[in-house]
């Protein structure tokens, strides 16, 4: 009896083992394979998001740069809203910088997401391409994919696992959707993937048919470990692993998640006419930078917000009308500038100005400012005033020495006395003015140009060997009355400063 039971148990074990061996050749379910291909398609389209971000950034950066370039010409006009142009220039610069910083972060994360997703898609496509092999026109000859119904499966079901998906850039509008799908990375589990026994050589007898009829060791790892087949494992042991066991899929998921965590690029209306300028002033992103610009330019202790910001905006741009336009937007829209086009003079509206016309306007202003600066007195080192010449003449006692001076004459006073005095008429006849440069010998001449001396020591050295000063170093005031600091005081400073600031601000773009 015992022997009979033992034999029966032995037969059951043999039958069980035989059944296990026979069951060790299951196919992969069609729905699971199609799901993998859908993921692959989304992975291949992650690059569309990176490209869309780059294109959006390019459009906004070019638009902001063009707008700021136009704003430069406001420095050439007296407007009813003098602070408006400066506020918009600074705010535009801040927006430009914000977009650059955001773009830099998105490119860094987008590059990683694109690389990892493309790699993962390649691993999926290779796996599906291997198990989808067939010897005739339908899937009935395929032993590794189990159709959802019947023995056939259309090739179109696996179209997403083709490289041609990379070329379908028309779906850029859904770029966010593709990244979201990769971040989710919904993959089929073991139960959803394991099909019926179908003599698939990848699963049959632990892969012995793949290499010389021997079990593959240490393991088969398709899609970087998503499907793991060890020499002794059967379908009873799950071969479809969690996504964390596949570095390729896991890295793509993580990179896509990180890309989605990055704030989206700000959407900013680019001012190209009065309507878009109104939208720009109402844009929350732009308004925030305008508030920052106001704080800096007006040196406020805190950032203007809410009612304070409203007051500042109304002061700088004028109060809005019912359609949210402001006096400044009307003024800017009405501004016209004289430009030459093909030799003919014409008037061009502010928003229609082209870069070459802006250059022309600024060049004319720069030229005019330079002309003004060249006509201004260089007050750094000047000839002493008329009173100093009078003192010089009065110090001369001999008539011959006095009369030898181009600006002195020995005269007889009403009381009968004679003395040497400054003769302005003689000075003019001899070509000597109060501000004309003198010779180092003390007599008037062409030898010394006081304005050439660029420091106080050199300036005063020109007086050596003279009975009176030839050159003098002016004080803080233009008339030399303030001697507290002996600082350089140039009449043309304000002109030159404006010129330098205009050129520097324009050239930064």
C-alpha cells in the first residue's frame, strides 16, 4: 500500500514537472505590448516639449529685445511721462533675464528628459521588434504575441514602436501631454502581460533555444530588466518587474517628472502696438517686474503692491480708461520720428520703427550731442579771470614793460599820476581774450593750452616763471568760487553723461 502511494506521488510530481515545463513557453499579451508601444511613442516625443520651450523663449526674447531697443529713442524726446520709458526699459530687462534663467533650467532638465526617454524608447522598440517577428502575413505564425482575439493582430497596433514616430512633430501642441505620460510611465504588470502557452522561444525552457540549446545564464533582461528571465524561473515567478528594476524606464520617468516640476515659461504679451502694450501693462508677470523697476528707480523701501502699485502706475503712465488704455500708451502710439528712407525724409511711428531706423535716430542725437560738447568750454583748466590780468598789469611799474604787454597800457590818470592798467580794447585788437591761453613766459601767446592739462599739478606747473598765473584749476562751481574740493567741473558733463548712457544702454543689446 505504501509503495503504491509512493509511486502515485512520484507520478504526480513527474506530471507536475512535465506540466511546468510545457507551460514554460507563454506568449506576451497583445494589450500589454501595445501599452509598451504607447509609452515608447510618448518617450520619443519628449523632445517636442524641449523644442517648444526653446521656440517660445526665442520668440519672447526677440520681442522683448526689439521693444527695449525702441524704448531707447524715448531718451531723444521730451514726453509727458518722463519716467515711463525708464520703468519699461528696466522692467523689460528684468523679464529678459527671468526668461533666460528659466530657459537655462528647462534646457538642462529637458536635455536629460529627452536623452533618457529616447534611450528607454529604443529599448522598448528593440524588444517589441524581436517578439513581433512572423513568417507570413498574419500573426498566427508569431509565437511570442498572443492576439486579444483570434489569431491575427494588425501591424498598425505596433506602429508606435517605429522610429518614424520621431518625425511626427505636428503634435508639438500636445508636448506637455507626452511629458506627463512619461512621468506617469504606466507599464503593464506581470498578470497583464503573461499570455497562454504558445511555444515562444524567448520563454520556452528558460531560453534554452536562444543559445546552443542551453539555458541562458545569468539572465535575459529585456528593456533593461523590465522582463527578467533567469535560467530556473518559470511563469510562476513574475518575470515582468516593477519599473524601478529597469534603470532605462526608471531614469526616463524620473527625468520627465523633474522636467514637469520646473515652472512653465512665463507667457508675456510682447508690445508691438498700443493694444499689446496695454496687455503688457496688465500682465501679472510684467506688472511684477514693473513694480521692481519702480522700487529701484524711485528708491522705495518696499516693493509697491496693491493700492500703492496702482497709485504708482497711475502717476507714471496716467490713469487707465474704461478699455484700460492709459495716456502714456496713447502718447507712445502717436509718437513719430524723422528718418531717412532711400534719401527721402519721412515720419515713422514708434511701434513701426525698424532697427536700422532706430540706429539712425540715435546716431543723429549722438552727433548733435557731440557738437554741443565740442562747443562747450572745457572748464578743467582755464585762464584766470579778467581781474587777475588787471592785477598783473597794475603790478608793472615801467611804462615800456607795460606797453609791451598785449593787454596792458601805461596811462595817465585824471589826478596826473601814471600807472599800468589792463586795456581790454588793446587785448581784443591783439587777439587776447580772458580765456585765451598764454605762453609760459608770462606774455600772451599761443604756447600754452590750459585745457590740455588733465590734472591740477600739471595745470599749475604752467604758471612757473610767470609774474602772474597763466592757468588755474577751477573749483566745484563753474565760476571757481568754491575751492573746497578743487574738483573737475565740466560744463559739457551733463551732455556727455547723457550721450554715454544712451550709447551704453543701446549697445548692451
